[in-house]
């Protein structure tokens, strides 16, 4: 499912126009993005949690040359599925 199909599903499920459903989806993704960029997490009970995880610095290897390269530490966005989502996917 792509974004346009998701907007159509939201519009049909919530009895909204596609324009309003698109705005709602954009507002939700913007809110999640800004919360994660500030270092906080977002919990949607029954669906899952979006969180920020720290990835430690490590040594990698260039596959073409075989030389070692230093990969710096970074922060990444992560998602952990909730119980209801896990059960419905099973």
C-alpha cells in the first residue's frame, strides 16, 4: 500500500474527503517526526511505539577494497509493534 492508497482507505473509513484524509495523514506523520527529532517517543496503544535508538560507533569494511572504515555513532528511528498489531498480523 502506498500513501495515496492509505489516504483513500482513511477517507473511506472515517467518512472524510480525500483532501481532508491527506491533511490528517500529513499532520500525523509531521507530529511523529517532530516528536522523534526532539528525542522523545510516540506510543499508540494497541498499535505500537515509535522511538529513537542510539546506534554505537563501529568499524565497517568497504566491500570493493576491503579497507576498514570508521562508522560514527548515530541516532535512528525505530518501531516496535504492539500486542494487537502482532496478533492481527499472525
